[in-house]
C-alpha cells in the first residue's frame, strides 16, 4: 500500500499524523457515482465520518450531497460548495440555533426524529416566514447486527419516531403550517458488512410505505441512510466496498412509487480506507505474555479501539526483520484503554520504527481530542 518513496517521506514528517490517499478516494467516488447513477439514486456524504476540508472538497467535486448532523457541518458544507438543495440535516437533538442555520440556508430537508422537534421547526420557520421541508425519521425496529453503540434502528435506541406514534404525527402535521412533509428517513446502524441486514430494512420500508399510501400520502423521497461497512481485517483485499451489490439490492427489493426518489447517506464506506494514522515507536517494553510497543499516537488521535473495541490492521513499515514477535501496541495516554491491539504479530519492532494503523479515514481524525493537552494531529495527502 505504501511505496518506498512515501515511507521515506513519512520518516521526515513529525508524528503522529493522518495520511490520506486522495487517489483511492477519487477511485471510490467514481465507483459510487457509477453504481448509484444506474438507478438514478441520490447519495449524500455523511460529514460526521470525516470533515477534513481537503476530503470534503474532493467529495463535493464529484457532485455528492451532504448529510449533516450539526449546524457547523451545514456551515462547512456550504462554505465548500455543497448546494443547499443537496444538504440533509439529521440528528436527534437539533438546537434552535442549528435549526435556524438550516432554515437560513434553505436546505433540502430536515430529517425529524420526534413530535417535539416537528413543532419547534414549525415555530422557528414561522418566525422566518419560511416553509421547512421535512422527512420523518422512522425507527424501523430492524436489527443491524453490528456493535451496540452504533446500532440505531431498534425501538430501544434514542433515534427516530416509532411506528406506533405515526397516527399522532399525522394529526399534528395537519396543524403545522410551516413544515412540508417530503420524505421518510431510515437508518439502522453503522459498519454493516452483511448485506442481508439491508434486506430487512427494505421489507420494513415497504410495509411503512404501504401504511402511508393507505393514508393517502406518497412522499417525494425515501432516505435509507447509510451504514455500509468496510473491511478492517484485510483492507488491501477490499479497498473499495461492493457498491454494485449494495445499490442493486435496494433496486431489487425496495418498492418505490412512481417518480419517487431514493436517497442514501454514506460516510465510512466512502472515506474509511483512504486514511491511515502514521505513528512512531517510542519504546519497546518487556511484558509478561507479550512485549509492549509504545507508540506516539494514542486514543486522542484514534478513539475507536478504546470506545468500540474496534479492530484496525497495524503494520510496521520500517522493520526489515524476518522474525515475528507478539506485541501489545499501545499509546502514551494515561488510560489503560489506550490500546490499539493486543498480542499482534509484527516483525521485530524497535524504537523509531514507523507504524501504520490502517482504515482510519472514517471516525479517526474527526473524533480526535486534546486530552492530556495533546496537539491535534496534522494531515498530509
């Protein structure tokens, strides 16, 4: 994945830092466009996965829309050229200030997650003499079979409007004069690698669409969220996810009404493999069962392993030793959870070796913190 020239460049760059392969990102975007346009699907990029300016400029240049979950994400999307008519605003806890940001920018749609939110958007839109386009985010109660922290489509989760609330929602919508229902929104979770889970979503959306049709309602668009996962275990074998099978599944199973649009909100699957966290070994410390390779990147640069027990493939880029040994690869933060992997088999590792933590393009840099008063990581491309 890394040429000799790139590794030599790494040696002269202060660590830790994020390295982004923009050519891989462009290849991924090209395939996303090719596969989605077969069915006239609309793809919004989920800024929460990575809001790095260079990354966003590249994504915007391919004509994707933006899926935002904060007012600041809307502002950044607008600053970087994403058109208002392609910006969707999701999130279970939109503040008045954030809603006003969406209204002032005349965004495509607010994905609404509760009855109280509907009424607040209506009140704020009335004050601005505007009509806010909304989609109802409905909790489909579909299991995503992913980590419980990133499962969003079950009734026990905080997200979305439950099906048993829909009659009440329709009654309330009739009283709200400054919102317009244009869509239905669904999202069942993240890092989903078994496409059969999306089959369950399609069938549930068909059921809910039928319910709305029986109530004489056909919305302009259906938004099925995102959630398509990437290959963390063997990234080199699957640098670009199988977008062909993903989009064709929805074409085969989802029953759209005539003229109805289908929208997606993809994040990780677009940017996940294009980012790598590069770090340097500070010390190698003898342990009881394995050695500790203590590197200068920590949970401040990449929190996913500590937060989700997530796996990232780790490589020693500079060791030329043919002997492999077991290492716990850990960071410098004063927390026992500051670990990237246990008992990993790596070539003999010594102080100064360059370490690559792969598949960090999503939920890596964007979740970095300054805990322990550390500097935020820089990026190179």
